[in-house]
C-alpha cells in the first residue's frame, strides 16, 4: 500500500513539473515575440522620423538593413500610404506584419 501511495505521489509530481515546464516555455516564446514586436514598433517610428526629415527616401536602404538585422527574415518597405515591416516568428512559423499609415 505504501508503495502505491509513493507511486501515485511521483505521478502527480511528474505531471505538475511537466505542466510547469510547458508554462515556462510558452512564457519564453511570448516574451521573445513581444520583444520583436517592440523592436518593429521602434523601427517604424525611426522610419517615420527619417521620412519626415528626408522625404526623398535616401534613408530607406539603411532602414531596411536595420530591419533585416533586428528581426528574423525581416524586411521593410515604403508605399505611397504607409511604412510596412514584415518578419517571421521562428517558434510558430508565422509571419508578422506591422504597418504605419502615413498622413496624406
């Protein structure tokens, strides 16, 4: 009987540790995704500021290089109406997209 109680306690402990590990791993993944989103917002702000200072677009290649360096598979482009940044989240194999509309 004591052996059965010990086995049951070990099973419950193992299940609890597995659940805790899952929670920690999801938290780390979400933290990395949030950090990338924050980086993308900062890069969009930088691009908008550069566009305000130099509407000719001479800054665009440097901005795109900053995006490629900061975000996995990151790319940025300027359209007539917005600045767009795209990148790939490696953990969930999803593409992310962030767009900043420009004032006319």
